[in-house]
């Protein structure tokens, strides 16, 4: 039966008293007596009522506006002189009233799960006088439920376990679903459970949702886990019902319902006669389908005579029987052994098996071999522990090996270079003692694996190796530090007690009980007035403000030392300083951490001002670079010019020859080609001044007017000057070869030699040029037969 067919029936039942006793009326009592409505039925005598209506109902989730009932006063004659007014819950939003007829309309779709009924008040007013004709009365509109909600499972996921071999009907778990529909109206919220997956092993109670076993003696070894899918439906599963499913994971726990069983009737082992006592002969394994404590077993040897030579013990991890040598062997005395070995469960549960079914036996055969064996170590693997603060020279352990041959050769020990690249340990070659050779650091290497070689010193020099595992034990030798580089900030206007940063710590150590850090402030006689630290007891701490009214005008940065202490023994601590900046935060509390905006905030300037200053600074830098480049260019040019003048000081001078012409002919002077001279000396200890040379020449020329060109004095003067220039590299002019000729006797103009001038030197100021640079002397002395030209 669906909701649509149930609704009319409920409405008929609800209005039955009204149909039998005509219309229901409300007395002129207090408005809050609405719970006395005759609509709810009753056999008490009815009081006289002035209001007339029928019980009002509205179906949920119905979006269609409709009339759900009518309110009417007994004074209403149908002339529309009465005005009806509606107030209360939902008035004007969910319900409205026709002020002329009193019809009540729905305005929107209602949800019973949100609100199941509405309490409203009605008034009737005379339109002509504005006076109330009826006392305000209260009435209820009930929202009728429809099946619009699907059931939902609670407390998912469901996981449960039961022991294997449980009897039928064993309760596993109860699943529970809820439905938001009305439990008091119809079957909309009445649920029924069923199994979709998991039969025939499990079943569910339809009404309660309790899952029980329905298969006897379920065996964990056959199937350990089951997935059961349970379905729930509302409306008791009838048509139009909603459903939901959930998965229940059911695990069978183990019980001891299986005994140990050997897979072979005979196990054969071989052992050299030189095997030391304690040598493992072999391992045997009795399989048990159970797990955990139910699979634990003990092994024993039945032959008392042979059991004195060998011993068996149970490996607690693998549950194997380890057969070891208890007495030395002698190949010549006995070469084989046959022993019975038995396995039996530690915990026996006779509910499932008899006592004898929890034990099993097998035979082992041990053959003794006669071979020349290398040295035998006392154990197959050495495992040692050493604290990381052990000083150099500390003995870590000793490896032991011996030659079991009759010769019993001495043995020397050594370590493999490839197994100890850093040479952290050394071994005594005579006794096998391993000691610390370098300081240890667990944080760098927590384990060291060495390969130790034992080698006979005589005969065949046989050798054997063994692995040595050295674990470095941690000590508290590292201080705790902050887990990251925190950059906390406090916004302007932050109030006291506000959280500004969460901090945590790290430590390179690895204590067994885990890290536990303690945070505190640096002990000081003065309390920090700005910030405080709260240890959260979970390896974190909170930085809180102690006061308010932080402003950048007062201070931009605060430094807060934080003391971090670990829980080691002895405890170590460190102090880290947090730099807390005061920030003009954005409205969302964000503080700019980079770029122009952050820099502007840091300097207390606006972004536009900071940008303008940046542009000016960049232009100033560019101009400075340009000026520096120009200055360097000029300096380099000057240096280059000076170097050229210094390195290329090589000058040439005209070579002037003087000749006296015949009568009627002018004296001609011809210039020769420039003659390269010796280079200018790079280093000179003494350099004559030009004034000294000029004075010497001038003194000689003063007497030239009384000396003819053929005079021996003149010739000797020229020869001396040339010799002086050739022999002395420091005699000026350093760069020219000059030849001197007689210029005439008693010239009033004096000598025309360039040496007379102290301000002009054609060979110094410029390179010698063979062109015409002189003019005739005729304008001063007149024309003559003999002319001298330069």
C-alpha cells in the first residue's frame, strides 16, 4: 500500500467525529486551548463554538498550491462583511487565507522531516466597524508524511569476527539502519532486513538486523574471511519502498583444531667431523595449519643415547626444529646417526581433537664426513652493539674461529676492504677482537656490516668468512632545532592572546621512546611584555601575543628567543631566535612577503612613492656608469698615446751636405735619405740635459767666424761630436744623426743651427721631414755668387 492510498483513509478517520456531529466549533475561551480541539475526537459534551472548521491536513512534498480547508465564523452570512486574518507559524510563507471566504491555501511544498505541524491563529473582523467578531483562536495544520526518504545504515563500515567451528545461530553482529520518515504514520519508516550475499553461511533477522551463523563448523583454514551484503527496505519491503545496502566483513579467528604434521618420514643431514659444538646440523619443520599460539610447538629427540650427541630446539620465529651438535664428532668412531624427533603443540584443545592428534614423529639421519675444512667460526653471524660515543680503541666484540683438523693450524683474522670502506673498525689479526678505529656517528651510519676472514697460517692456508653486523646505539648527542625557518609576523591591531605562529622541532637523534620536546622562553628576571610561548605538549608550541596595539611606528621587528629541550638523558637544549615582524596586513590578514609592496610596507612608504624612488635611483646608477665609462675611455686613450710616444721615439734628421760651387753657380745642398740609428735606450742611469749640449755647441761656434771650413779645428770639432754621439748612448738628441758644415765667417745673424734654439727641435716635436723647410738668406745679405741653402 503506497502513501497515496493511505492518506485518504487517515483523513477519513481524523474527520469522523466531525461527520458524525456536524461541524466542529471552537469556544470563546483562551486562544491557547487549541489542544482541546474536537478534531482529535472525544466523547465529552461539546461546548458552544463560534468558529466552524474541519481538521486541517497537508501532504508533504506537494508543490501544487491548493485549498486544504476553511475557517468560518457563525456570523458569516455570505455577504463578505467579515474579514479573515491568519497569523502564526508559516502564515504568509507556507499558508494564506482568503479574507472573504476563509479558505486556507498552501503556498509552497512542505517537508515533514523539517517541521511536522504548524500552529496558527485566526481572527474575524467586521469590515464595517473594524471590530473583531470572533475571539482570536489557535488551530493546527498537520503535515502528513510520504515515503520520500531512503533508509541509511549507521556506524559503517561493519567489521566483526567469530571463532571458527562456531555452532549454528552464533550471533555475529547487528546492523542498524534509520529512516527519516514518520514512524507513527503508515509503513514509511518500518524497515526489514535481508541478506543479498553471504548465504548459506550467514543469515539476518528481518526486523532486528542481527546477523547469525547458519552453517555448522566453518573452518578458517578453508576460508578465513567472508563479505556479507545486507539490504534494508522501508515500507516493510512493499512496492514503492526505498532500500540501502551495507557490507559486513566477518573474519574467522583461529582455534587449535589442527595438529603438527611432518611432510617427510626421513630427513638426512651431513656434518663434518670438525664441526664445533653448537654447529647447526639442520632444521626440520612440522607444518600446522593453525596460526599464532595454536601453531606453536616443541621438538624433542626420542633416542636418549643419540640425544646426548645432538640437541634440538624450537626457533620461536619460524617454529622450526633446529638440530645442533652437542658433543664433538669423530669420523673414525661413528659415521652415521639415526634419531627419532617428535613435534607436539604447546596448547592442546581436546574439544576438537584427541591428545595424540596434536603430536607427530619423523626420523632424521646424520652422516659424518671426513674433509679438510677451513676454520670454523663459532657462530654463523656475529651481531654486536656499540654506543655511538664509544672512544677510539673500544672493543666491540670478538670473532672466533678454529681449525678442526688434527694439525690445528694457527689462524689470522682480517677484514674485507670492501666491507669497511671508511676503516671505522680494526680487527686484531691474532685474537679476532674488533675495536673502534674512528669516531662513530649513528646519524651517519646506524649499521656497519663487516666481512671477517679467518685464514690458516700453515699448510693449505684455507680460509673462511663470516658476517659481522654492528649496530650503533643512539645517544643524545644532537640538540633539537626548529623544524623550519619560521618567518612569523603580527598584524597591526592584533589583540592580546592571539596565535601568530605554530612552531615545531626536529632532532637528528632517534630515541627508543620517541621524541618529546619542551618549549619555553629564555629565563629572565623580566617577563617579555610582547609575546609568550605555550607548550602544546605534542612537540609543538604556540607563539601568542601578550599585549595588543602593535604598530610599525613604534617598532618594526621583535626578537623572541625560544628554548627547545629534548627528553634525552642527559637532556640537550638549544635556543633559537624568532624574528617577528610587525605588518600592515591586508583585510584578509595576509602580510605581503615579497616584492615592491612588502618593501614599501617595511619602509613605511606608499607603493607609488617607493616606485618613484626606485626609478630615480636606477637613472642615477646609469648616469654614473656612463660617466665612469667615458672617464676610463679617456684615460686609456691618454695611456695609449703616452705608450706610443715612449715606445716609438725614433726620429730622423736631414743629412745636410755643404759644397762650394764654381763661379756663376749657386751652392747647393742635397739631402740624403733618412738613416736609421740605434734605438733609444730603455734604461739610462744618466741623461744630459739639452741645455748643457746646446751650451757646448754654442761655445764652439762662437769662434767659427775666424776658422775656415778647411781648418783643422773645424774638422776636429765635427769628428769629436760624431764620436761622442756614437760612443755615448746618453748624449742627446738620441734620435737623429746630424752632420755639421761651415756656415760662413762672421755672419751677423749668427748661427742657424737648430741646436741654438732651446724651444724648437724639429726632431723631437715631429718626425724629420726631407721636404723644404728653409728660405734663402738673400733678403738679409743680398745676392751673391755663392749661396748656401738648407
